[in-house]
C-alpha cells in the first residue's frame, strides 16, 4: 500500500507549505491529494478482498446440484445406502 501512503505524505507536505497563512491553492491541492489517497487505498483493499474471495472459491467450489431436486443414485451409493434413492432401502423383517 505504498502509493496511497505516499499520496498522504505528499498531501501533508502540501498542507504545511505555508504554516503561517492559509494558502488556499496549497490547501485545495492537499485535500485533493488526500482524496486520491483514500480512493487508491479503497481500490487496493477491494482488489485484495476480491482476490481472497476468488482463491477461497477455487479451494471450495460449489457442489453441483441435481436439476430435478432429488438425490442421485450415485450420491446414495457413495453414502452406503444404495436403495434409498429408489425406495428400496434395506428393511429388516
């Protein structure tokens, strides 16, 4: 985050150019530079959060859903109860 920090430092230097008087052009430029610093800091933070979200999404992709809304037989077969999807679950008599 060097660029926003550099802008803030420059804004402070501009604001302090004329410490004994309110030099309007320097103060306006300092304020404008401060706004740029805020903008770039927010932009960098948003980019970092977006990249973190994308990395998190890549590590945990969404589970594909069955378009019919039912449990597929392959899911049930993997769970150890293969007859549950067809209603033919093991029933003890």
